């Protein structure tokens, strides 16, 4: 399944039903980020262990001009 084609609501529904694990979603998007990073150079810092608040398993990108405690800006 290509998680990138699903909406956040669809992803959450799969996670809540137990058809999908949060770790699978994170892993998928980390692989996509690594695949495209050299070309896009869009992230200054990646931490797969920490998310800014409760995101229910949905990976979140935070723009570097937004201050989040513990994340370089």
C-alpha cells in the first residue's frame, strides 16, 4: 500500500482499526524522505524518535522557522 496516497484521516482509520501500525507509517515516510532528500534538501534535522506533541502515529514536518523545544531551528 502506498501510504503517501492516503489522507491523514484514512491513515488514522487504518491505525485505529489495527490494520496498520504507527511504526509502519513512520518507516514508510522515513524511507521516502531518504529517497528524495538529496534532490530536495528539504530537512535540516530528522528525529524519528521524537514528534512535536501527540500526532497519533502521523509523521509531522516542522518548518525550521517554528520554534519547538528540543528541535534545532
